């Protein structure tokens, strides 16, 4: 593939990037409690086991289905601590006042923020799973693969598809009372897998007293009762090309493993 030119103009001050990209250990107990309770209450965690186990991944197969640096353009470097990544700009309570006539939509938007923060957009896997991560300057790419219950996947993909309409723009408020504007739009993905959904999520707020915008490109692709999810971005801007690379390479790897 033709490599994209480097983007030196996108490099931000290390102090700003370090402030926004926090690990789970740096988050407050209140933040973790709110994230956990919201996800636990989600219908994604309550579906019944209806899918056949015949085509499900083993733990070794899930690891084999992960992408590597060679599957991505640009200068992505694989890391060992991806499971601890957390973005502080995603922590906040949705302002229900934004939803005057559709209060239920506020719960969907809260579920989106919590799912992005805890890396559980499709709910918890019902079987084998694995994840890996990559860094490039101030951007990060998290790649996950896992086995889920069929009913849960159907619910998850329907929910993801609805978000650009129900959560197109809303406000989240952090524990200090600072307000953040969140926008959700649909994003196109390669025609891979049995079902797919792409999103772009931007969060505009402040970090360390300075304006900051977090941009995340998100993809979910279903292959039978298995699925991959990709979340990439940061303060540097969009990473849609890298997400498409990950979707193409990852779907092929997953197909090869399960077949």
C-alpha cells in the first residue's frame, strides 16, 4: 500500500496528550462506579445463550485472529498495555435536559460513552476474546475480537445503527461540572463480514484548562456469532483509513480462523 505522509503538524503538547489519555488507575472511584453500573444495566448483558457453540473461537483462535502492525498503514507501533487505556474526556453524565421529548435516548447516549470508555460497545463476550493496541504519535488504535451470543449481537448492532439519529449531538457533564459537546455521525466501512456499523464520535471539552477535541472512529463487524471492534483516534484527529485497514485485515483473519 502507498503510505500516507507523516503528520508533524498534528503533534500536540505532551502535557495535553498525557492529561487526556489516562489509565484506569487514574480515574476516580465515582467514575468507575458510574461506568460499571451503566454497562451492567444494559440489555446487551442480559441476552440468553441461543447461538450454537460450534463456530465459536477458542482462546488461541482469538489471539490468532488479532491484527498486527503489518496490517496497518502509517507508523503504528504495537503496545502491551492496551487493556488499561482509558480516555478521560469520555467520563461524564449525559445532560438529560437535552432530550426534552425522548428521555430514553439519553440512556442510549450514556451507554455509548460508557461503552467507549470501558471498551464494551458490544457488551461482554460470552466466550473467547482477545485484544491488542497500537500507538502512533498522539493517536491510539484498539482492536478486539470475541465470541458473543447471537441475540446480543443483533441487539448491539441495531443499537449502534440508531446512535447517529438518537445521539447526533448531546452534552455530557464531568464530576467538576465542566460541559462537553458530543457529536455522533455514521461512518462508512468496507463491505466485510455478515453485518457492520461505523461511527465517528467527537468530544469537545477542556483538558488542563485548554480546549481539547477527542475524535474517535469506531467500527464493529460481525462474522457469525463472532465480532471485531475497532476504536481509533485521539487528539490528533481522524483515523478512518487505519480503521478501514483494520476491518479488512481483521475480517479476513477471523474468517480464516473460524473456517
